C-alpha cells in the first residue's frame, strides 16, 4: 500500500503545475504581461511554496497523521481554486487604484503588485509547499530507508509537474480554456483528497512494512556527521544551488526562445525539458543515497559537473539555428513531429546539466537530515532554502545580469558562481573527512574559473538571431548555399528585460529583430509602418464634426519608431506610445534616417509597460488608438486580439474616435484571420480593412462606433497638410483617393469573409484560441497566403468602396470618379477600376489628347493599351520588323517556344551586368516574362531603360514593361508605361 503515496504525489505535482499555469495566466490579464509583472507573479508563487515548506516542516513531526493532513490540504487547494475568479475580480479594482496612484513609481508599484499577487496566491501555494515535508514525515514513520523514498517522491512529484506542463500546454488550455480547466482540476484535487482520506487508514496499518529496495541495496553506509558550522555553510551553498539553477533556467529559456521562437509552445517545451531532467536526476540518485556516507562531497562533485556541462551548453547555443534550418529543409509532416524535434533540441544541451543539478536535493537532504523523527522538518528546510535561492536567482538573472551583462556575460557570471558554490561545498565535504575530494574539486573549479574569465566562449549574435523558427525562412528565403554565406552585420544587440533586441544590416537594408523575429525594416515594411499610423487619422478626418489637429493618441508598440514618427507628422496634441521592451526604444535610433526622430518630439511620451494593461487602467481617453503588436503566434501578443482587449480600446475612445489594428495575413491560416476579424466586428459595429500596399499581406483594420463613408473630397484636407502629404507619398500614395484604392475588404466584405459554414469561435481571454492555434500556422506557413492569393489577389474586384460612397455616382464629378478608378487600378484592381469608371461617363478615346492629360483622359489611354494583346504586338509592332530577333520573338509567341528562345539567347553565356542590348534584350525580356521570371525580365527591361536604348521607344517595349511591372505589383510605374504605349500607338497612326 505504501507505493500509493508515489501515485498520490505524482498527481499532486500534476495538478499543482496546471494550477500554476492557470493562475499565472489569469493574473496576467490584470497585472499585465511585462517581464516585471510576470516575475512578480512567479516570485509570489515560489514564495508561497517556500513558506509552505518551512511551515509544513515545522509542524510535520507534531501531527499524528501527516498523510491525512496532506489529503485535506489537496482538497483545500481544490476548493480555493474555485474562488480564484472571485478574488481576481476583486483585485482588479484594487489594481486600478494602485495603477492610478503609483504607476510612475516603478519600484514601489512593483512592490505593491507583488503584495497583491502574494495575498491571492499565498494560501494555495503555502498548502502546495507543505505537501512534501508532510508526506516525507509520513514516509519516515512508515519504515524502510526513508531518504531514498523522499528523493523518489521529489522525482515523482516533478514527473507529475512535467506531465501537467505538457498536458496543460498542448491539450487542456487549447481545448477547454482557463475557466473550465481550473474547475476541472479543482474537482480533481477534491477527488484526490477523498481517495487519500479513504486509503490513509489502510496505509497506516501497513506502515511498518520494509521496502524491497532496502533489501536489494543492502545496509546503509554510516553517515559522516556535519558540524553546526559546516551544516550552516551547506544550507547557504544549497540556497546558492537554487539561485544558480533558476538563473540558468532564465538564461537558457531566453536563448532557446530566440532559437525556437517565442510561442507558448516553445515555453512549454523548455519548461517540460527542465522538469523531465529534474525528475530523472532526483530519481536516479535516490536509490543509491543509503550507500553515500559523504553526501557533501557528492554534492560538490555534481555541482562541479553541472558547471562543466553548462559550459558545453554555452559553447553550442548559437549552433542550434543551423540544426533547425536543416530540419525544416527536410519533409515536414505533422506539427507534433516538429515539436518533438524542438523538445530534442532543448534536451540536447540542457538535459544532462539539469539532471546533474537535480541530484542536489536528495544529496542535500541526506547530508543535513538529523534524525528520522524530524524528517519533515529537514525536508522543509532544504526545500525552503532551495526555493528562496530560486527566487533570488530569478530576479537577479532576469533584471540585473541579462540587461547589464548580456546573455554571454550573464551565463559566464552564473557559471563562475556555480563553480564558487561547488568550491564551498568542497570545503564542507572536507569537514566530513573527504579532503582529497574537496581539494580536487576546489582546484579544478578555481582553474576553470580562470579559463572562463580569460577564454570564455562567445556567442555569435548573428547566428543566434537568425530566426530559423520560421519555416518560411528555411524553405523559401534561404537555400543551403545562401544560408552558409549569410552573415549580416550586427549594429545593435541588447538582451533586454523581456526580449533580446537586435539591429542588423544586409547591404543597405536595416532590420530590427526581437528574439530573432524581424519586427521592422527600412525596406518593404515602410508603407505598412507609415499607413498603420496615418490610416486612423485619415478615417477620422472623414467626420465633418471632427476638427483636424490637436488629437490625443495612444499607440501600442514602438518598434523602429517609424509608425510613431509618421503619426507625429500629423498636427496632433499628444501621443502616448506604450512599449513593453525598453531596449526596443534604444534600437530605434538606428532608424533615425527614416523615422523622423520621434524621441526628440515633445508631443510623444514613451510608457514602458504592457499596452493592454495600460489601456485598461489609464483614466485617459483618446481620439485615436493604434495597436501595432507583433504576430499573434508570439506568447502574450494574442491577448491584444481578444474581445476583452477590443472592448477595452473601444471604451477608451472619445466620441468620433477611431481604432486601428494591424493584422498579418502571412504565416497564418485564413480560419485564424477570420477569428480575428469576427472578434473585431463583435466589438466595433463599423469597420473596413485596408492593405498597406497593393495586394499586400499586411491588413489595417479600422474600427469605429459610427459608419465610415467616403465623399468626393475625402482626405483632401489631410492631403493639404504638407508633412502628412509627404509622409503618405513615402508610403506610395500619389493622390488622396489612393487610400480608398487600398481598401482590401469593406465592412460588408468583412462580414461575408467571416460567414462560414462552420461556426468561428471568438478569441477571448478565457479560451486564448489564437495564442494556441497561431503557432501551428507558423509551420504550415503557405496556407494563408495561398488562400488570399486565390480568393482575392488573383481577382480584381475585391475591396469595392461604392457601397460606402456618399451619393454615388450622382454626387461625384467625372474627374473625381476617374481619380477613384485610377486609384483602384494602381492598387491592382483593374476590373474594379473600369467598373467604377463605367459608373460615370467614361471617355471614348478617338485621338491622343493634349498634355497635360486629365485623369479621365489618362484612364482612357491606360484602358486602351493595357487591353491590347502582347502577343499580337510582338508579331505586328516590333521596333525593327523582319529582323532575326523579331522572327525569334514572333515564333516564340505563335508557337509557344519561349523556353527554346530563352535557352538559345543564353547559349553564348548569361547576360552581362545590365542585361543584353537592343532587340536581343527585348526578346530576352519577353521570353523571361512568358516563362514567369518577372523579376529577371524587369531587370533586363530596366537595363535597357538605363542605357536609353532605342527599343525603349517602341510599343512592344512599353506594353511589355507595363505587363511585367503589373506582375511585380508596381502599378504606378506600370500606369506610366501604358500611358507611353498609347502615345506611341497614336504617333504611329
């Protein structure tokens, strides 16, 4: 019967870990997701465990039946869990008061937040912490070699925690959400209580049975007693064990998050690996404890090996992205295979060190236990000391070592502390008579310390932050040769409190990364960064009751500062930018060449906190709120896409206010985009979705409490603000109507998009669906982009604004209609453009109009030339009819011999820099385009234009240029090419 205690304690660890995850996630909804907030919650949790271990140890020996008390405590934990939602609800108002009073005093605010979390968690965590000393006391009374059983109990409890981590992270929370899982495990704890109380009398009756293990392993070796001073030194050293162990965990977690990505599953896998290793280490050493007469010497040796293997881990951290790259280059099956590989990647480096460290608890208990009658007290003291060290290690590593020394410096420091701690243990072991072991460990440790300080291994920052957790990068962006050559220049690198921020240069391109994930650049991202800032201002300007200028703005996310700088081009009054990671603000200075130096603008205030938390508790309201978070697959970010967050934002809007939400359409399944949009529309009754560039995969959702409609003079007032106009032109807008052209889905189309056969569940704080589902989309990266390409981008009629145009078309002049049609065409929607044009009075072109052309005349010219057959033009309008190159091009067009023509032209070698010349270059560009090598075709055409080659002034060249530019989504340039083609056609006539 005594073996049942291992089953009970397995389930105790299982449920305790699940409760820890649930309660911390629930508390984060109130206290925020900043690193300080999360650390505060974790510290409060561990403080309760330490207190419980201490109290449980003090009382265990006095209890007549500690097993029954253990069972009662498990039931009480379950009952308390049911009241957690009520306590959270009550704490919300308390936290609001604290926020309003002390948010500007971060140290005091953090202390008060700790006290609030401590009082919520102290009762259940104290009961959890008391369980080990209580069960240990019962085990000691039950007979047998109890030290072995205590170590195995610790291992079994940790194995339960491992199981709880995996099941909660991968199954329970994704399937049932926070509330249902909390209620289910509250019931499970009550069942465990009932079972323990039911079988406890029978277990007591058989409590004096001898363990078979004791008979198998033989008699115990005599224990060498420690002097009081040596015992105190060992306790302090064991506190240091908890410190360095937790510090390692914090630092390794940061490194692995950079390697694997910051998804919730990455954190689950990392924690699961640590717990599995702890369970293995404790269980492996426990059966042999009785044979160890000098446990302090063994403890010193295991800690020295812990440090040595950690150095090995340190050396190979930056090589892990390469292993991930090669795995993703291979066939990708079920996501479970990828997660299993990632688990192996973590275990590859940390399993052995953590397993060695985990042997410390049974060894320390063996060294410090005084007598069998006080086993619970001894276990409680050891556990409390270790947990106290873990609390110190968590804070010092995350808030001091990482920000001040960086990952490399922090790991070096912790390894040195680990070796010094092993040295102290070696000295203690000498008091047990193991002087030769103590001296050997001490000398080896001192030598290794010197080597670490002088020749400490480095971490290649560029390799570590490659971001190979994105399957797309490994399979599409990089091939093996390019991967080997890739060596960007790291111009900024900071291990911040919540993330590692880096800025890298590849040629002229500057990219900002957070934990290896690109967040901004001065290249293709510019239009998105600018428009997500200015789009809500433009929409708000549609309301005639709203005065332009003097707006109060809140912006969630700072990044490169480009979005903030773009917003500041508007004559706003004040803007609060909420950025959770301070190092991101420092890194933004490397974008001063494109961000207008917003940090120097007195109208902007940077608030270093969690954006969601800020919007919930700030008393201010805003005219405009911009939410520009990272991708929702990142842990914590998905909370900015919930019903509750959108409701919070809506409450903070002034009358006539506008909310803008950036949504990524790449590396995400359409079902999850539908979930985001449905959640958004649940809160905002009126909304439109805009692209940031023609057929782009960045969506800007605009939500308001009032209908969003456009009239003939929409955005004209905004366009007349010089700084705003210049900024919009940087984003590719050449006309006020161009923004309407970028309409991706109007309100009706958004609702049609989410009208599916299967019910789409909203993303809420409780179910966290997006956070759990989006990481799978990162693996199946191509599903979403293909969907949007097939359903929308391959067509040319989506994003139709006409239903939302005031008095359309009667109230619109011919020129305004043509400008709107041209804007739709330049957004890649030619069919929609001509439908809009036809709603007015389209011009029938009979002769070439005189310059400067009106927009109506331009539309007629482009409509004419873009509708011509390129094949017919090649055969009938070649610049040098009858030439050998003309015959080749005509044959290719007529008989579909584009490949043969391309190979023939390349038979004498690849084209020189700038491409082939004259007709040869024109033929080559044509066959490349027909083979869909549009980028190479455009390079060839550009080369001819740069040389001012005579073939440029031909109908064929301009039609081909317009066609290729359209395929490359450079519609403004294509428009000019088609205009020129019409001019040349008219000249020939």
